[in-house]
């Protein structure tokens, strides 16, 4: 009889211990994750905004020209050996895959090196990529303004002599037809994900 | 008679192999440093820069550094470190070059350490090779040839991950030349 009671006590204690552990883990998980979630949601509401830039075709482009179609936007420069041409090639391939649906979204590449990336130079550079991709540049102030609106980080890194290179955000931002932030495509995210995210963007637009 | 023919054939095969192998493997030696498969990839039209990639192995007993180099189609050559953290791409020139410790292999590849060809003076052509040099602090200067891979290639040689996509990319690239 006494043994049974002892066993019951041990079992009860063990269960209480498990419950305490689980609750603790739960609280830790929620509190540890909460700031992340908040940051993402808080940031999402604020990404994007008005801008004035010039396309590689010479046309002026503002946020009003983007209305009505979802868009993917990313930032870079033409003296970039890897990230920028890779993203432009990725987007070229994605547009080819989308075939007839390709004109249901816009793809924008914004130069964060306007001193060297003139619309004329971008026009030559963009010949290597899908014609439906628009490259944008502007004055240093105009580029600073759109970078701020899109929460993009960029900075000059001095190189040899007067030369410099650029550090910059390598993420592709996806927006719906009303200019609302939807999601991102990370640098080196696989092709399957890229495809799924662009397809979803088109679906959201109906 | 047969034996002589056989011996000749074997000699010929060995001679051929000795010529063919280094060219096929695209390997070079500068002192203690072994350089494997130097390559670059077709940059976009009008681009002023291209990345150079290779594998460097220090077979010696003292550390060495890649401190410079040249390529005939570019005015300048730099050695860079690149990383992507928290979605931000950062790139900087390595002022003191790239160290290769004894016994160590350092891979220069897209998205990581690379050499940079700046102010390209002539367009590169996929499949061709471009002559250049590499300069090491201790092992000195060696002549190499960089193989030009298709736009978007992620490695050089048969096992290129970008192979199917590269076809369409080079297609896009060649349109630009017209």
C-alpha cells in the first residue's frame, strides 16, 4: 500500500516537473520570438513610399507608375561582380518561365551608385537581361530618398585611388499592386522559392 | 615488330597525355602554391568589372599571400573579400592580399573571396581563355589563363550548377552583342 502511494507521489512529481518545464519553455519561446515578429510586422508597414527616378530608357518613373501591378524591386550597382548580375539573371530566367504571366508584374533594379550608373550606361548594361526589367537611377538625393523609403542600406567603400565599391542590401522586395509590402526573396534563395513567390504575387493581384 | 609498335603507341599515348593533362586540368604552379582552374564569367554587356575565381593550395611549409595579378583585358586587378550577412552584401579590397597557410586550400568563388578585374578594356567571350598573371608574396609571379564561363555560372568545368540556365543566359548575352 505504502509502495503504491510512493509511486503515485513520484509519478505526480514527475508530471508536475514536466508541466513546469513545458510552461517555462513556452514562455521563453514566446518572449524570445516576440520582438522578431513585431519587428517584421512593424517594418513591413513602413517599407516603400514615394520616389522620383529615371529609367534606363530615359523615362522619369515615380511610385505612381507602379500602381496597378505587383512588383519586385532590388538595389545594386553595375560594378558589382556577383550579387547584382546574378539577381538580374535570376529575374530574367523567372520572367521567361512565367511566359504569358510575365507582364502581370514589374521588375525594378535601382542603382545605389548613381555617380557612375547613368541612364545611358544602364541602357547598355540592361541589354544582357530581359527587356521587361527596368533599371532606375537618379541624383544622389533621389537615390538616398528611395533607399530610405525602402529601408535599404548602402555605403561607399573606398578602394584603390579614387575608386570605390559599394556595400548594399541584396534582398529582393516584393510588393502587391497597391504598393503594399508582401515578402522578400533572399540572396541565393533557390529557384523553386523564387518561382513560388513571384507566382503568389501574381495570384494576389487576381 | 609488334612489341616495337606497341611500345611506340604507349610512348605516344604518354606524350599526348603529358601535353593534354595540364591543359585539361588547367593547373599551374608558383613555388609552393598550386593554382587550379582559374576562371571568370561573362559579365553583362558594357560591364566594367568581372570576378576572377580559382582554387589555391599551399603545398609548402610557410604561409604565402596572393598579393596581386593582371589580366590582359582589364586595366586593374584587385583581391576582394565578399560576404552577405543579414541581407547586406559587403565587399572590400584586401590591402594585404589573401593569405594561404601551409597545407591550406583557399577557394575563390562567386559570393566569397574573389579577384576583381576592373575597367575591362575588351569584351570577354564564353569558352575562350584570357591570359593573365598571379603574384604571390613568396612564390612570385606565374602566368595563368582564365577560362571564360557563361554568365551566371557558379563554377568552372563540367559540374557547373548553372549549366541549364547558363544556356539561356548566354543566349541573352549574345543578343546584347548584336
